[in-house]
């Protein structure tokens, strides 16, 4: 049996798992990253965990064809080098691919973590019947991935699909990236919460004023209970995500836009609103062409996708 | 010598030309389309002109490997069928590829005309050093093409790169497509002229009020002479095109955005303004990564690109 390992390197945890040719997750594990220990130590522990997991589950190391690793950006993917990852201090310009390849004793393919998760959707998630998908993660930031004509897009600086930084409102709300009016500045989980908090602090009446800390979960919860302020914040988030989807539709023409990340826990309450605005704002002659969906792969998609990206390289012989 | 023929089917004229493996235009010709004569007649005349051109220039028909044809959308490209082209009445659901293939006695590959022009830029124009370009045509409408990682993007309904319909201002100016606030609604040649005309009609002071008909050429001419209204209209056009470029940068991450079409006759006066706003609005950490340029291929790019797309299929054996 051919086995492919996937490693999802995050600032807090590193997830490790194996998949087969049917993208079935055979086994999985997780260790704390502890980036402060430095790259050599981190990747020694990753390799040890990888080999322990293989041994414990009865997979001979020689059956593992290749390993894929998903990394937070910015990174030079084709060279396998992290550049200056905000959540991995001490990993600046770290040649991750070469270090891991040596420690794991096999070829390692590096991919951006959101791209890897997008590829998991393409291979075995909500996008598996399509050659053209857009993937949008709604977490602290808004990230993404794009598959067009069956290709995972990378682009000139290997930073395609930064769809959270599509400008929705020129000269609008300041984004963490320094642009104004980005989708992320309104519709990330953090900024959905932040917008609600700003309204509450400015004295708007809302059941949210009783919270010590306003989270996006709280905003969705109160909106569902009928709080008008919370509802208006949710409507704006949905509208911005719909406009993002319209702009991606007119750029890479996906069959499906798949949303993932913490905020999709809001379920159909959010999805139906995004669909409403998408239908409102999309090109009339294209209505009904592009479908919107929430991911069902959960938090393992980055790891599965990293393995699936590596598998693709392995099978293509490149 | 291998020769590839390119045919650019427009509502008014059909351009025919041959290129070699260096994308050199060997000879060219043009006939009137006269769509009212119907598809059979039009393609009979196209085939006759194609064969006459070959004979006149000493190219044996057997040296012509394949023909490419650029069509206005909407079309089913992979099946080679025009759907309902506004400028080709009577060509609804016309199986262009099969008709032309029979009449030309060789394989014909169909491509969208803006995609074909984009591919010409990629192979032998402003994009020839890059694997990642965006192409934007500024005419009656705003069309485009996208090459990412060396692939000409098509997408689910083969209608990728409709970049003129990226929404710049939600709920803004009504576009011909039925959406509001599209780039095209502000920054096409027609809408640049239309916006100026609306201001003049509403009584704004401008040297443009002396024109019988306000064209985009007039707007640029008067703006360069210092007319304040004309200048503000040009600034808005440039700003919208810059925002379009920012959004494409964050989606497919091109190395270069290449503008073409009638309006680029305005030259550096326009290009410098687009660059100014692009620099203002783009992600600070990405400043300087993506370059903006005006095409130098002229009106033959559609024909050259159609031939070049066909050549690519021929060489790839698909």
C-alpha cells in the first residue's frame, strides 16, 4: 500500500497524519510546536513523532512515498523556505524543506497551509467533483486557495489566493495588511467581533454589551437571538463575503466557493445570508452557476491537503 | 517550416494571418464579416481568404499545422460553439469549430478573443518573460485574460478573467452586465466618455461642453490640456483600473498587468496615473512586486494569439 504523510505546521501545534490513495486518513497525531525551541529541535520532534506514528500503526517507513508539509506564509514554496512567519518566531528564512527532508529521510514537498486545505477540498472535500473551486478560510484572518482548470494556483510570488485582501470598499476600514477596505477587515472572525465591539463601545444598544469579551461566536449567538446590532454586523460580514465571492467568480470562474475556518460553525444561519447577498450582487446572466458551500473536512484539512499535494507531486513524477 | 493560422472573428471584420514558431506574423489579411449572410457564407469566405492568403504568400496548405480562431463570448470553447454573441446575430449556438474545421480541411481550436490576445502577450508581447500575467482590454467594455503558472485560465464555465466585472464600488454605477459598481461601469472607454458626458449635461463647467459627441479620446485630450472636469474623470478611470489590478494581484498574483485596447492610446498620461493609484492602494508588503504596462502588440494580438493558442495545442498533442 502506498502511504503519504501530511504535516501541518502551526504556531501552536504540529499535526501529523497518513493518508492512502483514496485520501483516507489512516492515523493522526499532534505535538506542541514550541517554536521557541528553534527549528532543529522542532523538526527533530516532528520527525520522531512521524516515525512513532508509523511504527505504532504498523506502516513500514519504506511504504511512505513522500511527505507534504503545510506552512503559514509568507514562504518561498518552490525552494521550501519560510520567510518571516509571524507565528513562528525564530524560523525566519528557515530552509524547512531541506531540514525536514534530511530528518524524515524522504522527499518533502512544501505548500502554503491554506493552499493545502484547498487541495484537500479539491481531492476529497466539497470540491471533489469539480476542477474549479475557490476556498476561503474565515479565522483570525481571511485566507484562501484557488483551483482553476484542475491546477492549484501559485502565481508570481507564490502568493495567489490572498482573497482576504481583495478590496471590497476602497478607502474603507483599515486592514492588518495595511490596505484599506479588504474583505478581511470586515469579515474575518476577529474583525466581525471587533466591529461589534466598536459599536458597543460607541454606545449602541445591544445584548453584546453584557459580554466581558465579544467574540465572533457571541456575535452570531446574539444575532440568532434577534439582537439588532449583532444582526447588522453579521449581515455586513455576509455581504462582504458575498462580494468577495462575486469578484472571485469574475476572476477565476469557480464552480464552487467553499468556506472553512472557525466562523463556519455559525452554519446555515451564516451560509444562507452569504448566498442571499451573492445572489443579489452576482452578474445576472451568471446566476446559479457558482455554488457556495461550507467545508465539512474540519481542522484536519491542512494535514490531509499537505499529504494530498505531496501525493500529486509523487504521482506526476515532479 | 511549421505554420499556424490565426483567425480573429469580429462583428465587423475577420482577420486572418499566419505565424511561425517564433510568433512572427508571416502575412495577414482581413475581410468584412457581414454576419447577416449567415454562418455558412461567412465561413466559406473565411476559408477562401485563408487559402488565398496561403497561396499568395507561397505557403503550401500542408505546412499549416493547425488553425486557431478567436471568438467573442459567450461561447462553449471546448465544444467550439458560439452561444449568443451580441455582435454576431444569426450565430446563436453555431458550431463554429466543426464548420470551420470542415471548410479549412484542418483542425481548428477555438478560444475567447480576449484570452487569445492575452496568450499573445504571454508568448510574444509584454508578458513573454513571465509565467504569470493579467491582461485587461479597455474598449467598449473591459475584458481580459489571465495566465497563472503558465496556464491560460478558463474556469468552470470557461468564462474566467471577466475582470471588467470585478465590483469596485458595491451598489455603485449600473453596468451593462446588470451588476452595480463593476470596473467596466467606470473605466471602459465608453463609460469614461459617458461619465464625462453626464457631468457636462448636468451643467458642470468644462471644455468638453463644446464637443458634439464626447468620446474617451476627447476626455483624455481635454484632461491633458488641463480641463478640471476631464481630469477628474480620467483620475477616476485610473483609480478604478488600479483597484482592479490590486484585486487581481491578490487573486492570481500576476507579475505584470498588461492593459490593451483603444484607450491605451492615452499613453503614459494614463499609465502613470494607474501606477500612482496602484501604488497607493496595493498591499504595502507587496509594493513593487507587480508591474503595470501597456501592450505594444496592437490590434493584431487577437489573431496572433489565436494562432499561438492553436500552436500550443498542436505541440502538446492535445
